[in-house]
C-alpha cells in the first residue's frame, strides 16, 4: 500500500487497522478432513460426506454441539463456489430454521 498518512488516520479512527496481525487458523482449519481428530467428531456436525462442511461447534456451557450462523454461511459460500447445490440448500434451510436467515 502506498504511504497515505491521512487515509491511515481516517481508517484508524474508523476502527480499521492496517497493521493488524492475522488471527491465525480456526479450529476447523487445524483439523482437516480425514484427520484423526476430525474422525472423532460426530457426523451430525458436518453437512458433507467424509466429514466436510462443518456447521456446528461445541458449546461447553450447554454441553452439546450447536449450529453456528457464521459456519452455516461459510458452508453456503463454499458449497456455491464448489458447485454443490445440495449442500448449499441444506445449509440455507438450517440457517433459516435456526437463525431466521434468508440466504
């Protein structure tokens, strides 16, 4: 990025920090499909075969797996980009059912 201090200042005032460090890998990115850790997770957590498209995560306060809106939206996006309308439709239905989403 070119050096435009006034733009950096405006962005910083808006809460955008260009020097922010990446947040790192998510728990799912650390456990790719086919890994031993993922094999221990129940199939109901995933929409795809071979335990792909995770849409639930463990909620320690409830002691069970729960649907996560962000994970459902990610599954829809990924399924659409990978030409998987079956997965996209299932994720969309779950999103609408659990979060009232219209995607």
